[in-house]
C-alpha cells in the first residue's frame, strides 16, 4: 500500500489534482487511525507520504498547507 500511495500522488495530473489527492490521503489516514483504529493501514499511508517521490513535491505540500489554513481559520 505504501508504494500505491506514492503512485497516486505522483501520477496525478497537475498541481491542483495532486493537492486534492494528497489531502484525501491525509483525511483517509486520519479516519483510519482515529475512528477505525486501523494503525497498520494508517502507517502504510504515512510511510507512502514519507517517500522521497512525494516529499520532494514542494508545490503540492505548499498547496495543501495553504488550503488547510484557508479552511481552518
């Protein structure tokens, strides 16, 4: 599942689509850990998000942080 997560983010089209995919994966990880208690799947998603292919997409992470700040505040 770890490589599947990275593939989803990297293979998404433009920056906006990558940001949406990344946001959904973060939401999924939150649901898996807090509501369902499925820590194994949670860790698989988090490990996928921590792969260099995903981390080095700085524009995507900036977009996710920006959207999060806009909707939280």
